[in-house]
């Protein structure tokens, strides 16, 4: 099964040592490559940015 997190595709099964080792090696390769690392970090930072909410809590809880 494949999982995509922050633009990185992880392969294998959860809690499988060999798959974990391969995915960890891929992460290490990304960190060692400044260009790839910046792309991944931008994806993560964009996901963590606060998004404007068009409704207030009062609007959401208002009973009509």
C-alpha cells in the first residue's frame, strides 16, 4: 500500500521493518538534497499555515 504525505510517496505496509528502512532511507536522501528538501518543507509549511475561516463560532452555533 502506498501513502503520500507532504508530497512524498511512502511504500509498503505499516509496521514492516524493511518498508520502514526503505522509507527512512528515502527521507534521508531528501534531507541531503537541498532542492528536494525545500520542496517538501514548503508543502509542509503551506499545510500548517492558518487558513481564514469565513464563519465565526457564533455563526456556526446559531440556531435558526
